[in-house]
């Protein structure tokens, strides 16, 4: 039986409107076979589009799970990333991400444990937040190849103001010891709306990554 997602929460009624911000999301999972993980990622992306609008989506990237010292070995993760724009409050985006994880079967458990779906808000415009429940940019964004590689594929030169660098720059800065990832195509599927002939969950012309902002003149 497929995963059934409930209606996603929207921004609180009392939230003041805010200008649309460029956001990036990281998605992944390592429970089930590749087909099951891809299906969960596709459904999550569909529901994210319903709430956030058009998204530019990366290929899949397979890499080792982050396992703490002494932890049990885990299956590799399949990861991807999506970039878009939203005027929703960042707390509303986080609520949508957590609802998607729960709908896919994720339950409270050990930190860095295996999971059917993980949806992280990587950054929200130039917003900085040190709140425990929503730290922005994501505290480990700049040190994880499985996050930076898909981001660099779809938005290599997109500035991340809070980090002072683009995804491609951050990717080049990773030490050689950073665990490698393998880029994989999305599996071919039938006629499923947003999926193109290659199986990719779809990037319409409206979902292209935001253009790079002009750099400030150097002194």
C-alpha cells in the first residue's frame, strides 16, 4: 500500500505577510528498497509543490548514512535537494516538513537513526536563526557532501548570504575525507504527472533556480 499524505499545514492565520524568499530543502531516506525510498521522495516533492509552488529538483545521490561512533551500521541514504521561493513563514515550512516525515512513517527515535523520509529546511533567504527547533542555515549544511552535491547541481552559484558562499564554493571547500556520494538518475516511471520521460520528478520552466544576484563591487 502506498504512502498517503494528509493535508499539509499552512501558514498561521495571524502571521504577517512577508516577501517571497529563496529556500532550499534537503530530502532523503534509507529505509526500504530503492523503489520505496524514491516513491516516498516523489510523494513528498508533490506535496511540497502543493504548499510551496514550483521547485527545482536535483538528481538522486547515494551516500553512506551518518552514524555516530559505536552506532549500528545502516543502509546507504538516497538524497536529493529542491530549491524554490515561498512567502510562507519558515516555521510553516518546518511544520510541513515534519508532517511529511510523520506521514511517511517516521517516528521519534535515536538521533541519526535510519528513517523512511528526512526533510530538512537548509536555508531560508538570508535569515539567521539559532533557535533549537529551527536553526538557519542548517548547522551542518557546509560540511555534508550529500547535501551540497545536489544543491550544487541545481543552483551552483546561488548565494547563501548567511554563509557567504554558494553551494559549489562550499562543495569545493570540503576536505577529501568527506564521505563520497554517487549521482544517480531517478528511476523511470509511467505517466505520473510531474515525472518526465527519464523518471525525474519534473522541473518546469517556472521552477528554474533563481538567478545569481550581482556581487558587490570589490574595493
